[in-house]
C-alpha cells in the first residue's frame, strides 16, 4: 500500500506526509497502532516492504562529515525542508527519476514502480536533511523525525497543520509525477475525502487484509525460503522478499481483486492501477488518523505473522533503539 495509512509502516520511512506510509511513515503511520515498542517496530518495518531498493547514498557532505548531529530542530526548519523537497521533486533530479518511473507504465509491474517511487522520495529526503546536519540514512531520518515531533509538540495548532499539509502535498506531488496522473487537478475540483469515508474505506481494507485466503496466500508464498545461509545479509534479503510478497498480495488480492467489482472500484475510484493510485492520493489527507492507524496496524500485524516475520524480534530491536 503506501497506502496512505501505511506509508510509514512500509519504508525505511515513508513520505513525511504519511506521517504515511506517512509516510507515510511508513509511509504505517507515525503514531502506529499503539505507543508500544511493538507498534513502533511494525511502523518501521511496514514501510520497508514498500522499498527494497538500495539505501540512499551514505556519504555525508563536508559540512557535517565530522560534526555531531543536531540536538533539536525548529518547526520553521521542518517547513523549509518540505519546501526544499518540493523544489527537487518539481525541478531537480527527483523529478527526472519520477519521470523515468512514469515511462515504465505498462512495462514494469506496479509494485516495482511503487518501490522505485519510495526510494526516490527517501533519497531526496536524505539529501535535504543532510543539509540540516543529519546523516543521510535511516538513522538520520529517524532522528530528524523525532526532533520534528518534539518541536511540533510545543507548537501552535496552526503550525502543526501547516507542516502536515506541506508533507501531504509533497507526497501527493511524488505520486502524481511517478504515475503521470492529473491527481492535483482532480483533487482541486473534487475536494478532500471526508474522514468518515476514509475510515470506512480503510476498515474494509483491514478486513480484507485479514481474510483467511489472503493470509494463507502470503504464508504459502513465504514458506519457501531462498536464504542460502544465516548471514545478516541473507536474512535482510529474505526479509525484503517477504515484504515485497506482502505488498504484491495487498495490491492484487486486497485492493484490485475482482476487476470491476474490486475494493478500489467499489469505493468509487475506478478500476485497476489508476484507481489504486487515486485512492492512495486521497487517503494521504487522513494518514495520521488514529482509528485508521489502528485498523491498518492490526491487519498488517496479521500479514507479517503469516509471512513468518518475527514481530517479537522487531519489538526487541525497537527497545534497543529507544
């Protein structure tokens, strides 16, 4: 999904909007299902299955190569970071990469292009936060997000909403460019999806995610291991494969199964890939809703367990990094 409500549960950290997966967050939501270490671990790894691409460049700029990371950040800096993201997505290397992804429509499977889109978003975000003094990697993104959340906690509701909208719009811009759809124009004419409809849609999605046939399909595909040894690298490859399986099943068997009677079509977004992308675009407005996060988080837990992903290990990792 990137799903909006997933955006952060599936990347190394999904687009800030899905703050969803998204990032929004992953990008599931930043808030996750609960405040427990388990939900934080799920939120982190839910986003991973959106992207199996190589991690962003690890080299730091000369400005912060040997300097400690920032101890805090201001909301204004967060807004500036979003403006920089938009600049690169509209006019920079990010835009060129998204155009290349769009050109692969009909040639490359949706999940592969979605993963490439997420990788482009993360890479662009890494470049931006590096200029603020953070490392251009998963740890840097996590620290930047933590500092921004701390800054927002004491900010006015107006500032909080400004940053939410900035992140949402950046993510939507990425979606529109990656799939070459006039999503921004359509949204302006139709308006936002209301919260009641968004919750109803994601409740349907969560129920479908937990359908016995869906869980059984994920378990069957993931039961065959391709790991040749127990090395950390091999385990990471196997984890990435399982996350990709989950996303493929999400697309094929949750959102698009049934053609003209699919869940996406039933919700009024049309058929096929374009309908799926349009739905994710609209859900970005509500990716931080706690009820939607609860729906998707509980269902994603079931899928991950069916895939053989050790959720307890994720909890331990979250505790170690807390």
